[in-house]
């Protein structure tokens, strides 16, 4: 897996101060995407043990609230095995820090549907580690810069813990709009 950027002090992609990993590779190719360079699966640098150590070192800091993963597309099948293992390690080492993930794939229509393009043997492992999932492709005709943590009105901010508890999609209750 490759990644395009690592932000160590991000306040735009989740609640609080976060470490943010922008993974590379995306087949969605949403018109108006703010990171089209990350569509290329070989964009940036390889994700290595050194990258993981660097992220863990940042997550040790008391003022860091958690990790955010976006892209590109974290749920591209070629990204999932590495990310599933990595997210499990983050969750194990830092159980009080939250993991946010942004995906163009919809949870119910694609990530959970057997036989869909993004669904792999590692999808459920990734989903089990995520506290908040922002899902849905960016749609230029629904763009709204006033939205919290998303770029278009069709995208959802899902509380994955409550969704797992209830078996139904639960929108994150701290969402302003």
C-alpha cells in the first residue's frame, strides 16, 4: 500500500486534533475530488514499518484525539489487508483514541454487500475498528461547503459503534448539519 500524505496535527478531518493518513488509490474518480492525485495507486510513498512507528509515536501524544484514514480510498480492495492489520494494532494500543475513516463507498450498499467490488475478507476487520465512518462519493451537484466533515449532502457521518450495537445505520449524534 502507498500513502500520499501524513498529517500529524489535523483538525479538519474528525473531532479534536488527529493524525491523518491519506492512502493512495481510488477507482471512484469523483468529479471535483479535492485530492485527484491520490487516485493513482502508486502515488506517494510505500506504507512501511517506519511509517507505522511514526504514526504510533504521534498517537502517544496526549493532545492527539485519534487517527483519521482517508484518501484516495481506504476501502479499495488492495488497501484493505494492510489497513485492517494496522487499524487493529492502533485500536489495541490506543483504545481511548478514536478512528475515523472517509470512504466513497457506502456502508450498506457496498461495504457490507456480499459480492460488491470493495468487499473483501478484510472489510469487516476494518469496519470493526472504525468509530466514525464518513461514507458516500463526493457529488459536485450536491456540494455544500457549510457541511461538517463532508463535502456533499449525500455523504453520511455514521456512528459505527451505535450502528454495530443496533444493527441499523446510526448517524453520528454530534453532527451539526
